[in-house]
């Protein structure tokens, strides 16, 4: 697999955490990327499979985060119109 863009950080969300997300995360780590997995934005048919994949990815060096933390981290400050809009959407 070839990565065509030189992004140092990658954020993953999607289906089949224990297959698609996990394999992608492990490949990205092997390519030297910093990988963020959004735990509440990934799913598996089995909760046990999801939990196992999250643990495996964490042990491999992925940063496990959640949607709310990620959005507010992107905002960078707790003020302004964007913050007010996001606060209303999150609640």
C-alpha cells in the first residue's frame, strides 16, 4: 500500500473495528504515522471484538480518543461562535 499524502497524523473512524480499522491503524503505524482512533466513532458487530481491537491498537501505539474531545481540541479555545455552535450540537 502506498500513502500518497505526507500527513503525520491520521484520524480513523468507521465500521468493523477489529478488521478494517485495526488493520489500517497497524499499517499506518508501520508507516510512521501517529494514529488517532475515535472510539465512539468505530463499531464492530460484537462489543468484545471492538474492545479487543481497541486494546490491541492502544498497545501498538494508537491514541484512543472520542468525538467530543477531538472536536474541542480542534477548536483550540473555549470561546467564540464556533465553540458556541459545537457546544449546542454536542449537548
